[in-house]
C-alpha cells in the first residue's frame, strides 16, 4: 500500500464543527463530507494552517487547541494506508470562504459525522481531539464559561457514542471543578432531556443557548462602557468581549497574580483602545482616574455577593471608597443555587518555590460582599435582589433532575 500522511483539522465554533463536502477537484472521496484536510508531506503542523487558509479563509480566526495522536486508516480499494494527524482549532467566526475543493459546507452538531456519508474514520479524527473529563478537570488557561461549554460537549459526545451511563458522566463533570456554571449547565441539560428526543441533539441546543447567553451578557455590559476609563482584572471571556465592543476610552488591567491571567487580556485589547497593564497592588490607587470597575464572575451568591479571582475584593473596597461603580458581568447560569465557598488554589510554587519551611496559601477565588457590587449584569440585564433569588431557586429545581 501507498503510505500517505494527512492532516484533519477540526474547526470548532460554539460547540459546532465545520464539515466540508468534497468536490470532484479532490483526488479521493469526492462527494463525501469531511473536514479541512490535506496531504501532510512530513510537516503536519505547518500543513494544517495552510489547509485552513486555503479551504476556509479562516486562518486569522483560528487558535490551536490541541493535537491528537495520529492513527492509520487502510483503504484496500485505493491501495492506500492513510496516517491521519488530527488537530482541534477554536474558530471565532463562521464565514467560510471555500475553494474549488468544496461544494458545500455546514457548521454542525458533531453527531452529523455519524449520520452522513463521510471520509473514512472521520469520527475517530474528531474523538482524538474532542474535550474530555480531563479537559474540564485540568484546564487552567480558560474561564469557567468556556469550560462549561466543554463540559456540555463531553456530555453530548458521550450520548453520541451511545453510552448508557450519562447520569454518571454528568455527576463526574459536576465534580470535576468547583465551578457553579459547569454544574448549572450540566444540570439544565439533564433536567431538560426529553426521553423521546435524541439526547445529543438536545445537549447541542443547550450549548447554543449557553453561548448565546454569554454573548448577550457581554452586549448588555458593553452598553455601559462608551467613553469610559474601565478597570478590570483577571481573565473573563465575557468581560473581554464587552470591552472589545463597548468603546471605552481606556482600559486598566491588573495582571492578576500569581497566574497573571490579566496579561493576555491586556494584549488582546491592544489596538482596540488605550490599554494599561498594572500590578494588583497598584490597581486600587488608579481608580481616582477611572469611571467604572468591570469584572467577571466565577459565581454569584444567592444573596448577590460575588465570587471572583482574588484581588477583586480589595479592588471593590477601593472602588467603594472612591465612589466608582463595580459591575459584574456573567450569564444567569453563574448564579449559585446555594451559597458556595471557593476552594481552588493556584499552584503554590507560583508564590514560593524556595527551601524555607513556609506555609503557602494561594486561593484562586474570593467572595465580595453584595454591598460592594453595584450591578450584576446578565443576558437579561442587571438583576435586582428578587431576580437573583428567583434564578437561584430555578437552579435548585434543575439540580433535582436525579
């Protein structure tokens, strides 16, 4: 058999993946559905980016998430043994510009891979790079909203694979991280499951709804920022989208030690407006020249208090002294059904890695009292105390799906 290396690029946008229908211009499997792919010719990493550019025009919108282990596919009819190198890319847009190798394209629920006439073992390519329970448990590069979508993808893919222990998968996902939004969104998917419907399709609807809610919350917050100097900290995808579209004059970003999540946020905003990166200790002293503090939320307590990255509490205290409003922006799914006590910690070595006999504490999150938070801005607008109580009650009801 001929030995041929190929790349398969899984482009993902809000839980959906891009399928391309192959034209007669390709050398194999014309008319079948596939993904961005091409001969690797010894350099699969470089070829993946080249194929994305040539077949979709989306290279500038893509970020590499992970590469999967290669696997082989033997096609006796063609006398070819393909070695497939899969890779997953998050894509910010869906406006595909196909080339002559494609006759049609769609962003689909991955279940469609199992339903359509595809190139050989396309499902294997997808599963080699799809999120897993370990993704949710171990990821330290993304916020809780992003991880909640990954958790729903794990639940959806388990259903597509035909696993009959979906309740166990859901429990494991809820336990994987101390994140309210992960538990709430998994609970919503399980509670809204219709025994007569395809569960994989139903969970994809929950993913679509969740992603849209995150976007609408960012839009609501953005409406409050025009012409302002805004102070923020840490890394929240919802905050970043609000700042990108809200037209503030200036953004001050605290670096958020010890993991310094604020640094890539500042970098991503460069060119959008004036950006200043500062230390956590210096940020409160800069509030005199600011108009607003805008932060994300790992969770909102039932009483309206805020759980967020350490450093939020002193910033909120300083804002209260300066008479500067503090807005928290998040989807309603971040409202906790019961009071939560944050327990996650940063790696202690980031604080101290010496040899002295020193106890180290490095809490990742802290609670900010409700009295220091002026507005909790969600996809439905700013919530008052009664609205927060109603949403918390809804989440308690959803948690009873078992």
